[in-house]
C-alpha cells in the first residue's frame, strides 16, 4: 500500500481515537474544576478532621503516578469484590479512566485554587463583612473572580498537560489517539509495521493545545479590566 | 442620648493585652478622634466595634441595644445573620481602602446595598425599581465625594485619594449609625490627604456620627468634638480636644503630643 493509500485509512482511525481523547479531556475538565474547588475549600476549612483527610488524599494522589492510579481504579473493584463496577468494553474503560483523571486533576487544581484564594488580601473579606455580606456572598461576588484571574496561568499549564496526559489511559486499553496510532505498528486495516501514524498523533496534540493557548490568552485579556 | 456606649472592653492576643478595660460613649452627630502611638490598641478597638475582632469581655450598646455581652467566654455561636444585622450599625473605612478591584467606583458603592435589598419584599415585586433607587443613591454619594466623573472607573484607575473617597461613599451607602475611620490618610501620598480630610470634615459639618483613628493631630483637634488618647491598651486621657491638645493633664499625653508637635 502506498502512503497516499494509507493516509485516509490512518486519518480516519486517528480521528476516532482523538474523539475519545477529547471526550476524556472535557469530562475531566468538567469534573475536576468543581471538585478541585470543593477540595480547596475543604483544605481551608475549620473542621480539622476534614482538612486532615483531604490533605492526605491530595498527598496520595499527587504523590503517586497517574498510571498506577488508573490501573488501581480500573482493576481494584473486580479483584476485590469480583465485580466489575465499571461495566464492560470501551464504555467501562472510559468510565474508569474518567474517574481516575477527575480525582487526579481535582487534587492538582485544588492546590492551585487554594494558592489563588489565599493570595487575596484579608482586607477584601473584612470589607465585605463590614458591609454586612455573608461569607458565601463574599466568596462568589468578591473573591472568586480575583482568584480566577490569579490562577489562570497555572491552570492553563495544567490543562495543556491534561491534553497530553489523556494518553496514559492507553494503559487500560482506552481507545484514544495513541492507542489508535500504535495499532498500525503491528497490523490494522491492512497496514502493518507503520510507525509514522504514531508520530503523526503529535500534530493532533499540537493543534489542540494551540487552540487552548489562544483561548487562554483571550481569557486573560478579558480579565485585564481590573487589577488585583 | 448616647448613640454608642462601650463598657469595660478588654482584649488579649495570646499573652499581650491589647485593650484594657476600655469604656467610652459618643453622642449622636458628634465626632470622636482617637489618637495614640502605634500599638496602643486604637485599631483593635475599631475592629472590635465592627466585629472583626471579638472582645474577651465588655459590652457594646448602640441606641440602647446591647450588641455584645460576653461576661467572660467568647460566644462564637452568635448567629451569623444576627451578627450581620448588628454590624450594619457601624461603617468602617480602612487604611488601605480595600475596594473590590473588579467593580467600578459605582459598583463598589452599589454591591452591598443591592445584596441586602434582595431579601426584601420590594425586591421580589419590582427589581428594576429597587436597582434604580440604589444606583441613584450611590451616584448621589459619589457626587457628594466629588467623584461625579469617576463613577465608571475601576479602582486601579483611581488615585489613592479618590479610592479612599469611594470607600467612604461605600461605607455611607448602608446608612450606618456610626462611621469609623481607621487611619484613613496613612496610606496616602501627602498631597492627597487634603481631599480625604476635606470630605470627612464635610461629614462632620453634616453631623455624621464618627469615630476617627488618626495620626493627623491638627485634623483631630479641629474636627473632633471629643478626643481620646490611648496608650498601651488603655484610655489614658479623654475630653474636649482643646483641653487635651492644649492642656493635657497626663504626662504620657504631653510626651506623645510634644513628639508630634516637633515634626
């Protein structure tokens, strides 16, 4: 098969894989941002037990490889309870991968959010309290936007890393883009021993992160109307 | 009748006694200046009045209503909403302004009043009308502060003096019984203190009840109806400004004032 003949076959396969990559990316983002915010509020809570528990969770999750976490979350229920709670096939793998990624990224996000919230001067909270605002109102109406502005650069870093980290889900055979590219190294759809499809996946990641970088610089510009 | 009565307030941070048995009272429409060196407890006293700190002992009464009565232990279970209502008797202008950076000057003044209005029946019936009334009120206050052409500016676009005047308008918006100032000009460049002192003086002329912690001695003497000199957490001397400034009875007051007069 000539390269010209291989190209459409490979692209179709890579596109399908990339769709799964994007799915995992967006699900992780949607889950990890709110969960990360909750964890960050928990680690700043006055309840010592909650605070201690969350600190340990964050330590474990940040301190061990995501790849191991994926394996444990995927296989553990089946090994211990003889019950695969994730369901079978690709959808089961996707569910397990989503849970692992959401927990992992939420922990990283939580530390960034905590830094962002704690960098807001105490005077902001005090000004709100003196004006009779509740702590909830102060958080949403005063602190949140200042926090978002200050965490934007580190968060954009994490999000760009997330795009690439989705490839780790290959370890539980999630059919994302690296998995799709790798298939052609052995044999797939009449193509065998081809490594270039794997190299080609890099272009997808670059394109996705190019768009994200533009999006973040636009967001930063949007928030430049005020200075903290 | 005294609008504010403070009786036997004490406060310690760890082993340091910051306030020792402070008692004072303030008549409606009068201005009280609190002077004293750094660390004498002036700011802590203001923060206690605004419930940013909880005194260990003592009573605070506004218009005869007891806001705080804690014979010994701190009562942390005071309900938040109750606390918020009580807070509104006081307004506080901070040394470092503490404006909300993501709101315009007008937005800063409107925010709290609008949030409070959301609990009312009127809000449910006609939001637009309530919003309009609050905005008009805020605009009026900013005009009074001489900021009619600065309403749409964000804090970082304003000078320190303008920021502090926005902060004063914001504190006035909720109509506090007593407006407190915590060294309102200490963070300002010298050439900007005048504009802030001028609006405070105007407020005094309009019989706004105020407590002003300040290092501006001449201002304290001219504007206040009553002066308190604090030293090491105690009220060392209090009385009519002319008496305290020109004829201090206490040696410590004399020493403090002479340091300032030399400058």
